[in-house]
């Protein structure tokens, strides 16, 4: 080997090792930074040594896809679980002793009626019974407020998520164009690839997404249901927030480039992500629970209604419980929002100027035909005893509430509690599962593609030794040339 060849090899080696040191320094700087993949210098044999072909990064496509999917499912289940937990806390559903659920307060009303019936002449018993009824009404009002607040929060959350996704897709388009151009011109695009992956991970929490790679590291994005999110340019997501989201009022759907992806009739409905979780809350879970509350309220009006005592066959009229505009006891048809409107009849409530003895004697409607105790005998208890049994009588319920067509008020309200508990348990189980999947996948992906500081420091020492060896070789060649030139002179 000639001295010139040896010098050229040493010089080229210095260049390659310098490039490797630069890449290793980048890795060390990025150690512990989320979303930074390990980089490595790609080298290959060449004429007279090795050549540096470029910089590449560690990747694991399968793990990254699993992480995107797990992120989306974790977010949707967490949103549902958190909302149901808030409902649980509002009504203390899980606290058997201090529960403010309709089922618990119906039981307490029944106990108050039993105590009142034992001493029907006792005014305190009447007031305690009215107080129990007021607590029950307050519970239904609070539950309705909580349910509607969750629906409004979800609707606003969908609007925010849509805006975030449009912003993320715009950023994704900018980075993707940089990557495609850099790949075509041979530039180092590894940092841009990390940035694009970070945008994808953030996007996956908002909406279920799948990615397809094309030449020059170009990428196309689809929803998990197959709707195009990005192809060269981002697709526009559209959503109109509903100003007044009252019981029985449906929220708007989300559209991607004109294609409906949420709500009834969506041809390609989303399967995961924050938008799905919030849509389920707004359109399915909370409306169904509201229907159950409304049916409990309607059942209370029906169960505690007064019947015509004159034999004239008049319709049942509201007794202890009523609602604005009520002229008679309602039929077995859902009245949206009734749980937020139900009232203790003012005519029997002393705090509203009423007479509590009407609870014992009947006639809350003001019609004498509906009086059970015309003589107003203080020891009369038959009507109170009948009211005690009111919660156990079989009533008709609207199947839209999802708890069957017939049941007693006690059974129906208990089933509603069970339904909420089951929904929450299902969401909690899904959240726990996907939390574990996200954690394990993130760790596996970090092990496969992340920066290991110990490895990088060891590699840096090896590269420094290689650099010193190449430098010594170059120094030796230079010394030989000096000796040769001196001999010639």
C-alpha cells in the first residue's frame, strides 16, 4: 500500500468517525426526551475504506402502530369512566349509607310514610315525610343537572378536539412535506421523522388513526374506520357545537371532508379516540341515564297519584308529586327532562303554603272527589298505608329507558343504579386494560427505539479510540512523507 493510499484511508476514516461521533452526541443529548428515537450512522465499504451514507433512526413499525391504537382506546374509555365517576360522586351511588340515588331516597320516603302511618295525627311525621319527598325531588334535579352538564362538557370537548385535530393535521402536513423533500434530496430527516411520530401520537388520542407509508417517507393517514384524514394535504374536520343541549335534544355530528363519522347514520363511524368517548357520553350513555331518571320521576307522579273516590271514574290526578302543566297522571310514555321538573305538590307542602294533612286525607288536587278522608279523622291511615305500597306496585315504563316495560318503582330505580354501576365498571375495566397496554407498549418501544445512555457513552469511547487511531495513522503517514522528502532533498 502506498503512503498516499494509506493517508487517504486515514483521512476518510477520520471523516466517517467524526460523523459517527456527531450522531452519537445527538443521541446523548436526546436521552430521556420523549419521542426521540436513537439515530445511527449508516456506513458501507467504499474505494479505499468506508464511506458515510447518511443518518438513519431506530424504528419498530408494529409497536408504534400498537401504541397509536392503544392511545385511542385508552382516551375514549378514560373519558367515559371519568364522567361516570363524577355522576357517582354527585349522587353518592357507591355509598350505601349516604347515597342520594333515587332508589335510596325512595326507600327513605317509604320509611317516613310508615312512621307517619303509625301516628297519622302527628304533624311532625307529616313534615318528615314531606322532607323525604323534597330530598327525593332534589336528588332527581341534581342528577339531571349533572347529566346535562356532562353532555354539555362533552359537546364542548368535541368542538375543542376537532379544532385540535385540524391544527395537528396542518402541522403534520408541514413536517411531512419537509420529510418528503429531504428524502428526495438525500438530507437527514430523522429529527423530522421523530417530530412527525410525536404529532401522530398526539393525534391518536383525539381520534383513532392509522398510517400508511409511501415512497420518500411520505405518509397517508386514515381514521380507524377508513376515512382519509391526510393525503398530501390535510382533510377538514367540521363540527357545530350545540348552544342549548337540553334533555331530548341531540348534538351535531362530526364530519371529515363531508363524510359523517359520528352519530346515528354515520357510514364510517369512529371506533376509538377522545371524540368517540365524548360522543358516546353525549349521545348514548347520558341520554339513556336521563331517560331512566325521567321515567323514575314519571313513575313517582303515577305511583303517588290520587284516584277518584266519588265513583265518577275521573282520571288519576297528581298527589304528592307533580310537575309544571300536569293536569292528570301521565301515561307510560317518556317525558324528556321530567326529572328536572318534578316537584312536591305545593298544596301539601307547608313551606310553600300548603297543608301537610292532605297527604293523609287526599285532595291535593283541590278536587273534593279525590278526598280519601272526608271527615278529616286524625287517626285515619288507610291512604298512607296505600302510599307505602305505591313504590312496590307494578307500573308501565317506556322501553326507551332500556330497563324493560314493566316493574315496580323500587325495582326500576334499583335497576337504574345497577345500570350506571355496570357502565362504570365496564369503562373502568377498559381503562385499566388500555392503561397497561399503553404503558407496556411505550416501554417496549422505548427499549427498541429509544436512546440508551450507557450504550451511547460506551460507543462514544469506542469512537474516540477509533478517531485517535486514525489520527495516529495519519500522523505516521505524514512523518514518513517528511522523512522521504528530507531524503530526496
